DNA sequence: GCATGTCAAGTTGTG
DNA sequence: CACAACTTGACATGC
C-alpha cells in the first residue's frame, strides 16, 4: 500500500452539505412485497449507494481528505434473516460489480484509505452463541464489501463486560481466532467510553496482532492512567509492527467536558481538542463530527494542513 | 409538503 | 423500569 508519509483525515459515512446521499430500506417495508419485487427494490438502492460511494471518493480526493469510512448499510438488510440476499441475486448485479471495479481503481490511484465500523450489535465478547453467530455473519458481510472496494479496516468495539472483564476478554480472543484469516487481518479494536480502555485492549491487541484504533475522545471520557502520548506511541508501534499506518479517531463533546452523562458529538472539532502529539505523525484520523466534511475542511484549515 | 413514529440486532449508565 | 447513547438518520406514514 502506498504511504504518503503525512497526517490524513478520514470522513465518516455521510455528508452534511454535499449532495451525496445514501438510501435505506427497512425489512418491514420489504416484507410487504413478493421476493422478486424485494430484490428489484434492493437492487435499485444498492446501485444508487455504490454510485454514491463513487461520488464520495471523488469528493474526498478533490478535497485533500485521505480516508473514508463506509456506512454499514451500503447494502441494506443484507444479513437480515427474512429478507437477506446475495449480490448475485440482484437484477443489477453486473452493473454494481462494474461500479465496484471503478471504485477499486479510483481508491488505488488516489490512495484513499477505506474502513468500516460495524455497529454496536457486533459483540465478539458475548456469552451468547446466537450473538456470536449474528456478529460473525455481519462481519463476513463487511469483509465481502471490503474485498469489493479494497478496504483495509473493519473496526469494532469489544462491547459488554458481563460483570467479569477477564472472561469477556478471553471469549473475545477465542472468537477472534476462529474468524476467517482474511477477515481477521482487517479487524481492529477500538477503546470505548464506558467499558474497555487502552490499558484493557493493548495487551490483547499485542497478543493477537490485531491493531488498536485509538479514540482519544473516548479515552478522555474514560481515562485509565495512561497518558495520551503513551497510548499514541503504543498504538503507532502496534500498527507499524504490522507494516501498517496507525488509525485514530477524534471528536469534540457537544456540551463541554463537565460531568455530563450524555456526550453527543459536537458540530465541529475544537482544534484545542486535537492532541499535540498527533501532529507530524504518519497516521489516519477519522473526524467524528455532525457537520461531516465541513468539520474536516475546517480542522485542516485550523491546523494549517489545508490542501492548498 | 411537513411532522412524527419507526427501524433487526447489544450493552451500559442515568433518571 | 424506560430510555438514550453509541460511528451515522433515513424512511414510512398520516395529516
């Protein structure tokens, strides 16, 4: 993989101002129609969404943004037990494949780093077999998409503690080692704001050779005794030991840092929240903010990293 | 049109 | 116990 040797920012999933939209459909709606019509509706949406993805990468490349997080329901309800489907079931499968091909080429030429962040239902530490099976199915879907677009990272949280963190972490490790190799090589673990800190995750990541995505906002919400500098260095060495570029997340809290249980993301990133030790690093930083691409462009400006 | 309730899924903390 | 929060609102319905 090409490496620019610079800090790059990542846009998460959707746009604020830019007229690029992704479509959705619920299982409930689909279930009102016979299978043939379900597939035809799904095909329309999937084709629309891959075209939107292509536009997204174009925007990203034109604006000096180096990474893009792809929204999980790019193919809505793909793994749903009643209405789930395969790519080849869709009437537009061939065209969709062709758009994927264009996306892969574009990504490669412009060195755009692609990732996924499967949502909170994916819990590899669960003590319920059903949850593990659903998670595995969902991660396999993400891995298929990752193949189609040449994405590097599938990033998840550990999830629950179940009153015993050691056991949960050991189940996590057990379940990770059972995943197919290709999927495992894309998997990353992210520290969260209520249960698992970098202190919890780094030893597991070292052992399994799974890199950690360091979310500094979560770390500030849920500190663990390590400094931001220490975690940054450990994160970098983990990724570098695998020959890969480190991955960070940044966001600003909407209602300040006062002991507020509710911590929605702010519209923009306060440059004061950007860790000094991240500057000059060779790393990718996903920007999690309500105003999406506007927040990235503003942050690039604030930090003197604008394209121009 | 526009306002409002709903959507597959897990887990936790707050009020 | 109900609900919001989490990486992200969009969609369906009813007026």
